[in-house]
């Protein structure tokens, strides 16, 4: 929007430093967790894997976004989806 060449002094004022925001998903507020692949879908049709977290908890997640996974690989999982290989 054009303001006729007038500079808004408040816009140019220095921004006060802020505390760093927690590293969470901006959509759901959850965090991604590193997990280890312990089993892959034997048929390879569903692109699903059984994974284990550091605390020993296991669950099945979607691995369709990360190709070429093998048992023992570590992935970053968010919302029951592997989003990156670590």
C-alpha cells in the first residue's frame, strides 16, 4: 500500500529481542521424534514401518515420504509419518 512517501518511524524502530520459540510444529504444536525402524511392511504395498523410540515405545508409521529405508535406519517422525532419514 502506498503512503505518499511518508516513512512510518515506528516501522523502522529496532525490534526488541525475544526469547526463542520452542521448536514445534506450527500447525499442531507437536514435536518430531527420532525413531528406529524395527520392521518394514513385508509386502511393501502400504509403505508402513514399525518403529521404536528411545523410551522403548513402538508404533506403526507411514514411511512413504522417505525412500529406501531398511531395518535399523533412524528417521524423524512427526504425526505418525517419517519425514526425514537421520
